[in-house]
């Protein structure tokens, strides 16, 4: 990926975010988008080492993993559980 130092005349700044550094799924997404941008001939650059973290919680954090697992369950299971609680 070209950095702003390597390509100062970029048209689009692709801010990847810090998740790309540690999240394998984010890495796959970033690579796929770069392929699309290159194939489309888009003149883009990334900040590279100048990019900072947003401060958002890591998807690897335990609380986040629990939340993700909860909301990945089928909707019908969530609504069934909540309706059982309401009728108890």
C-alpha cells in the first residue's frame, strides 16, 4: 500500500484503523479493499506510521467477544428468551 510520503498526490486517503494490525478479519477486509482500489485505478494512500489508534476497544477484549457472541445468535433465540423472561 502506498503511504502519503510515497504518494503525496493521492485522491483518496484510506484510513485503515489500528484493528488491521491485530484482527485477522480486518486484515482480510483491508487487503480486499486495496485489491479493489488498485483494480479500479484509484489513486490512494494510507498514513502508514503516522496513523494513530482511535482508542476503540479491541475486538480481542473479553467483554467485546461476549457481546459479539450474544448478538451473532439468531434473532429468534433472543426474542424467545426475552419473551420467556417477560412472562415469568
